């Protein structure tokens, strides 16, 4: 059995690009979820949360 000695490790730049894309997708998903939660609450409930 032969081992491959020329295994390619991912370049740091590729990793940074991949992480940047994942972070952007995660932020967009969280923003969409927060927007959906805000739209689900009636306006009267939102104002009452501010007043203790």
C-alpha cells in the first residue's frame, strides 16, 4: 500500500474566504429570524415590554 506524500493542505486564504462566507450566511439567517420574531408579536405587546 502506498501513501500519498503530496497531500494538499488548504491554504489559509481559502480558509479565511470560507469562514467569511459562513459568517455572512449565519448573520443573514439570524437577521431573518429576528425579523420574523418581531413581526410575529403584535404592536401592543412590544410596547408593554418596555414598561416595567
